[in-house]
C-alpha cells in the first residue's frame, strides 16, 4: 500500500508539473505583431515589445538568418514561431540566438533555434537569466563553453516541454542544457548532445526536474568526461529528480556514463537507467538510489 500511494502521488505530481511546464502564457492585453520574414524586422519587434510586452507571430516556415545578435528580452514577450527557424547566419561572427534578462519573461513556441555560438560563455542557443518557457520547439546545433543549447542561470526559472534538444555542444558542462536555477523538462527528448566534461545531455547544480522524457545517445568524451546522460553536482543543495523518464545509450570516457552524481541528490521515480557506458551510475562519488550497474 505504501508503494501504491507513492506511485499515485508521483503520477499526480507529474500531471501537475507537466501542465505548468506546457502552459504558454499569452498576455491578453499585449499587442500582437506579425513579424515579416526578415532578421531586421524580428530585432525591431523585440525592441518594441521590450517597452510594454507583446506577442510576436513569426512568418510561417521562415528562416530568420541573423547577421548580428538580437536584443535581449527585457519584458514579457511571447514568440509564436509557426514552424519558423531563428538561426545565426553562416557568415556571421559568434553570438547566441536569444538572451532573457533578469527582468524578462519569454515564452517560445513552435520555433527552431539553431547555430548559436556563445564560445567563452553560457547558453549557446538561449541564455536565461529570468523566466523562460519553451514549448513544442527544437533547440539544435548550438555551442558554448557551458550549456550548448539552453542555459538557466542563477535565479532563473526555465520550463521546457514537448521539445527536442539535439546536437548541441559544450566545451565544459551541459551539452544540451545546464541549470543553475530552477529547471523543469517535460515530455521532451534530449539526444546526441556533447559536453567534454560533465553532463553530455544535462548538467545541474541547483534544482532540476525531468518528467516523462528521454535522455539518449549523449556523450561526455573528454579526458575527464563523466555523466554522458546527466550530471548532478555543485554541493549538497543540488537535486535532480527524474519521473517516468529514461536515461539510455549515453557514453562517457570515465564511469559513470549514464548519471553522474558528485553531491546532492538524484531521485529516480518510475524511471529507468540502462545500457549506458562504461556504467549506468556506478562510479559516482554519491550513489544514485535505485540505479544499478
């Protein structure tokens, strides 16, 4: 009975957290702006929305190839992508695609973010210092020193739902995502990301929840690489909770290849960790309860 009650409570928590994660907040009073298929028009629309907030509706299927960085998000802004891609132009210098300042709240839906480059910094695709909701979007082929795809900085709140995080690279930690704040990932796939040191898929040193998601085929291939799938570190306060999720087929140079827990706590609730190399969790300085091999 104790086990059944725990399972019921866990599933209720999943349902509630998923609703929170997938809720794309649209501000009713905010102006709606149709953004033509032009990088300059997108930059101008963000600048205008930073004054009083707004909803930006991108041109369906457009590729916004940026020659220079977009303005940081400093107010409540919703971007409805309609299948559009926001990417760094091939000839452009290195810069990330989107930045959310501490005062900003960005909701991003149905958009692909690609080819951001924050080498020497944090968050190659998106850096979040405020509040970020990403729904039904693709974050791919971005790079940075830390958090190649999405980086949630100290004090930030990040929600990712029904999205794909793939092909991103970090020189140090968090190939797909890195979290220093409060991050929830729900019903998403984190695949084929690379971090040379810790957390090829995800790196966390604060509060991370992963719900109904797949973390597969990520790697930490550097000389000191550990935790090809997930890395939890940063002190006793770092917590990673996985619910109804799978960590599989990830690799690292050193054990473990699946989940690395340096300190703090990792909880597996109705989740599986298997077929990671060289081990699933064995080799972590702090054990991951319920993880074998």
